[in-house]
């Protein structure tokens, strides 16, 4: 039986993967979910001890430091998890012949592109968070050349803290909201990202390298909010504002639309449109109620 260890068990992606693997056939595959208390990836000794005591076939790294703005002041902490932690895992995975799947981000780009970016597009992160994630990519491939890196963006689900859940809460509390309209990207369901991981493991084929995994289509944060509003039948007023009107400690890429064509072709999978995936989550939680 294949054993798959998933780090970051408390996060939304690991929760979606756990939900998926409980509802789908996983014959011959055992999934084990570990949180930070059970496996602190930034502690090299802890990681070494884990691999010494456990025989596994895949490690899916969903653990990450994701406080984008806080990372501007907690630089060392961000790099400990997003870079050093990835190196610890990649090194042990290589030495123990374990397939390593690592999750990265659109923040490795500077946002100056004019069209959807493929995996060869030049990286130039604007924030500490983006720099730490890019370093994690580099170390993953340096220490385990057969690593699989999935870059994703604007991830949301019904779990945890994310744009969807923030909007649903604020829609119930406010009469109007100001939402940034000049940052472009693709809202990506954590359930679809989990499906990509599941398909990679099920396929068992020798994938390696960098792949972009986002839903199809693109929009802005304001467009995302408007679609949430439409699908739940809210009457809140959403005011478009510029990034300059909503300053944050960390610089966000203005354009981070990723091309998912390489992964779609590799897995022979039609990746769902972001609006469809949003509808599925809202239906699942009983909140889908679009106006006529």
C-alpha cells in the first residue's frame, strides 16, 4: 500500500484533500495528515526523525507561512517555513526515494505581464512572502530534482480564512464595501487544487517540475466579489477602488493570471472555470441563491 503524508493538516487545502480522499476510491493508498505540532517542517531534526521512523511514498507539502503582509516584518519566520522547511522535506524525500509535491504561488511574479503566464515566465517577486516561496521552489528542485511544484493563486474554500469567507461575513454586516478592481488573477477552489494533487498521485506517472494549477478564466477582486454577490443573491453595494486606495505592507502583483494548459494536458483534465467551482462550494454550503 502506498503511503501519502500531507503536511499543513489544519489548512484549507489539506482539509479539502482529506474530504476528497474520504469520498473517492483510494484503493492501495493511505493518506496521513499532519499539522505543525505533529511535524514542524522548519525543524530539520524533527523532519529527519520522522523520515527515519516512517516509510512513505509521497509527501504533499501544504504547510506554509501565508501571512503576506506580516511577512514584511517577520522575514526570518517566513523563510524558515517557506524556504528552509521546503529544503528539509526535499532533502529527506530525495534520500528516501519519496515523491515530493510542493505548493507554491503566483506571488513569485511581479505582475507586469499582459497575458496568462506559463511556467517559463520570469519570476520577480515583489514581497518577502513571494521571495520566500520562490526560494522554496529553488531549494525543492535543488535538493530533489524530481519534485513537483504546483503554483496556484487566490485560493479559497468554505474552510478557514480566505476571500470568499471574508466576503460572506462582510456581506452580512455591511451595506457597501470597497473592493480593489485593478488586480487581475484567477480565484482557485482549494477543492480543485486538491483534485489536481489526487489525480497526480492516482496517475502514478513520472511527473516532475513546475506546473500552474488555477481554475480556468480570470477576473479581479472586485469581479470575484460581484460574482459571490450574484450567486448568493445579495444586494450589497460593491464600490471598485484602485490598489493605491487600499495600501498594504506587501506589494501584490497587479496581474497574476496563470496558464494552466500544461497541467490540463498532462493530466488530460478539463480544469473547471472559477465561476463554476464557486457555485459548487456555495451549493455545498447551502448559500447558493442567485437572483433572477
